[in-house]
């Protein structure tokens, strides 16, 4: 789910859309500065939280033509820990009730919930945790399908379906055996 997977795709695609949203300011630089100020305020309210560095325009495309949050300082731990910030951004800026806004809010919320369920669970998920995790993954996948189609129909390099993202759709099956968090090859950087 982490870097170069679902999280970087969701965050990069959301930021791609926000830096083009005139409600945030007159140009991309001003819009991105506003997002960085909001991110700083988010961190000030959460001392000790894993932190993303200041986001630059160059961090919003990994050289592939697709929107993703990338760069040498964007690591699995700090992107994962920032999923709540992206829920807050989605709630604030994607709240007009359109299919697009509903999908953006759903994907950010479900991604955050997926992390939260796995992080709070033990090595083996209870039936309730598995059901909530299944629902979060399905909600994430449905929203991603809608967003990818939205981007495709406009010839935009956003909401890319990557192999790791596809693999994440199979995590509910894995969670019937063991919490995927307990077997991931990932350490806090």
C-alpha cells in the first residue's frame, strides 16, 4: 500500500487535482503553498508524527507521466502517517456531492481506514476486523475504478492502477490467514 503503491498514487492524484483548483488560489504555486501550510498545521497538532517534507511541484510526478507523490524523502512511514491529512483535504475540498468528489473522499477515507484497521489489529484479525477491512478495501477499489475512468476520459495521468494497487485488492484474502501488516517487508524509515 505504501510508497510507489496505493498511497503515493492517491496522494499524488489528489494533489494534482487540488493544485488545479482555483478555489485554493490564483496559481499552482499559491495553491501548493496553501496545502503545505495546512500540512504544517496538521503536524503542529500532532507532535512526534512521521512527517512529509515540504511538497514541491516536482514531487507530484515520478517521471512516468502519472501523478504520484514521490521523491527521496517520501518514504513509506511518512506517507502512511499522512493518510489522515488527505482525508481532511478530501473532506474540505471534495464535498460538493458530485460522483468525482464522493469517489475522492471515499478513496482517501478507505485508504486511511485500511491502515487503521490493520495497525490496530493483532497478528490475526477478528471476524469484525476482517469484515471492516473487506469493506474498506472494496470501497477503495470501487472509488479507484471511478476515479481512473474519470482520469482516462479526460486523458489525464491520474489515478493510475499499478500492480501493487491491484495486489492490495487481494489483501482481504490474506487477512483471513494473518494480518498483512505482520508479514510486510517494511520498516519505519
